[in-house]
C-alpha cells in the first residue's frame, strides 16, 4: 500500500487533479486528506497548497510513467509524453498502445480499470477495425503533402474499401 | 462543405428561456435542475484535440446529419459554433447549452439544441459528441431514460470508439468507461450562510463526488448554486453512478431545509428583513453588478420558498439568474455594452421585470 505524501501513515485517499491539462495524482492518509480538502474551495484551487504539493505530485506521476515518454501511437502520431503534457489522448487506439501506462492512471482516477455498464450494439471488434482508418487518413495526408500522388491514390482506395467493408458513412456527400 | 439545413436563429432564444428553469419538478425549491451528459467518440477519427480542421469538418458533417435526423428528441436546431461571434458563444454558455471549453476552442464545431432546451448535443468539443439532457427539479432517472434513448438512436448509424476493457473511449481518461456525468444543481443559501456548506464539500469529496459552481469545472459558486456530480466513470454502471448520487442528494436537501427552518426559528424577523431588503434593492437599484444581482436573487429565491416574499414567482427568479448575465443582457438590448453600461442596463432590466405583480411571460 502507498504511503501518505505528508506523513508515514498508509494512504487511503487518492486524489487526481487536472490543472491546465496536467494530471496529478495525490495519495493521502485520512487526516492529511481532511486537512487538504478543507483548504480547497469549490471551483478554485488553493495557490499555497499548489506549491507545496506540486513537486511531490510530479514525482508521483513520474514514478508511474517512468521511461514511457517515447512510446508513440502510429495511428494518430501522439507520444505518451505529449499526452502527459496536454492531458488528452489523440485517438481511440491510444488506449491499446499506451495500455500499460494508462492502467495505473485509470486505477488512481477511478479506482477500477474494468468497464461495467452500457455497451454499444456494434461489437468492440468493429470499433477496433475502424482505428485503422485514422492511420490511413494520416498517411494519406502526408502522402499529399509530400506530393507522392501514387501512394495517395492507393491510400484513398484503401480507405474507400475499408469504409465500404465496415459500412460506415464518410463525411463527403 | 455541404449545408443540408439552415442554422438555428439565435435571436429566437433571447426572448425565451429553457424548460429546465420553469421551477417545477420534485424538490424544486432546492434542486434547480438535473443533468446528465454522455461523452462519445467515433471509432474512425482522432479525438477533436488531435484532429486538424479538415478532419474536424468531416466529423462535424457526419455527426450533424445524425443529430439533425434524431426523432426521439423532436427536431434539434443546429448552430455552427465556429461561425458565431464571441458574444453569441458566451450567450450559449450562460444558457448552459454549450460548455465554456466549447465556446473557447477553435475549428469546425457545433451544437444541436432541442426546442425546449432540454437537449443539447455538442459536436467536436473535447470529444466528438457530448450529449446533454437537462430537466427541471430532481429527476435524474428521467434524464437517464432520455439520454439513453438519444445515445441508442445516434449509435444506430455510427460506430462508437469502445473497448470491452475501458468502455467508451474518451479524449481524457477521466471520462472513459461509461462517459457519464450525472449532476444536480442545488440552491443552498442557508448552508452557505451558516458555513455548514464546508462539511458538505468534505463529505462529498470523500465519496468522490465533485462539487462545482454554476457553470461547471473551474467556475465560481455564484448565487449559492452548486453542482454535485460523479467523478468516477469507469468500473461502475450508469445505474450505480446515478444511485450513488440519489443516495446522497436527499441528505443535502434535508440538511438545507433543516438549516433554513432553524434560521427562521432563531430569528425570523432578521431573515425577513434581509430577504425584503434584497428584493427592494433589485426592484429599485440604478446600477448593479452581476455578482450582487446573483447574491440578492439567491436571498429572494430562498425568501419565496420560506413564504417571506410575495409578488414574485420562482420561475421568474430562475430566469433572472440567467437573463441578467452579461451576454444575455447585451443580446436583449441588441447592443454591445461596457461593464459600467451593463450594470445600468441590468438595473433597468430588473426594475422592469420586478416592478409589478405580473405573471412572467413565456
């Protein structure tokens, strides 16, 4: 079990704060948490507490994400480092690529890592196949930018074929 | 870009108000409104923050078509938020129809709005879809039934990004799983007055429920309004999340009522005086800030519920909270106003609305 960041008691409260897109995890024992929460007003952050906790919380995040920075999603092009700095993922496929790094984060945010509840009628499998479209469209864009028109034409056909296969609507009329 | 239908005319909204302000529904003396929103994304596109403008435009086209052909909601009017000026975007924020983030971000994006303003569907906010259902009073179950239907109807024609492990996949991992945010807007003037509200905050945070101000994340608690919502979205079903709120909210309602009763018992005259003065200032001020207006309206709202004020109804007060805000005031006056001018216009508007015992028009 984690120890409280302020004293040596076991941490029973796990607070995740998102400020300016930065995700910060904070682990506190019951009494330190009381103290911390009583100083946090609704809708605003307490500046002094921010400073005091900033470095410790950062260390905590580093501990979780160590060595993961260069990991990159080939579909949308985002790296784990970028996710860390902007606090937003790039595409659904990131949940697969960054899975190992996301698990501790999800655990600390939600206390759970397995979905229960509503499921869409389309199978998750159909969902996953469509992530491929994100990669193909990205490749198409770079092909057009670098004026590799043969590649572009091929990619356009592939996108069309996959869209047809999956029976989804494109944005074009 | 193809325009299949004309955008909704924003001017029509300036003279009306949302159904959720009508001040009816269970426990509406304290619970102003109940709201549920769902975050959804299409599987075949990057999330909006990572998408370039041409991709966002494509997402908007695909989803606008879906949103406009929804039948379970009645026809939704569509507004391209990107083409609105800053005042109009602010207007929609004040109206609770779009988020501040949706107003401030860039690129192709929009919102579909139901004629009663109970439903709004944002396209290309932080997620491709942010579906929202808003109801007057304490009615989370009705919100859930409505939004669940809308979600099903939208999903018939698109494939959502979903994994069996992490549920509905969202741009921010704080929303994945159910993608649900269920909240109730509570008016808690007595708990604020007696500073008992801090105890409520602490108790809520302990069971990972969030407390926010009138306009959501990061907003100040204006007019003693507080939004209580779930924070956890993964690992609990929609029903469990809503049940948890439903276990807690009645306690807060009872607490507020208890403290109100105690205030009346302790010193009815002082409370009556305070409420009457608040009403008097609102009826006669020549210049008034938004902050003071919210504060005084809050007093009057409690006064009505305690039978200390006559000649004004709850729906009117609810509406005034929204209509006296900066963008609304400027839209009503059809002109841009500086802060000092707004204070004068606000006072004039309040004097006019509160002058006589007229039933409020809607």
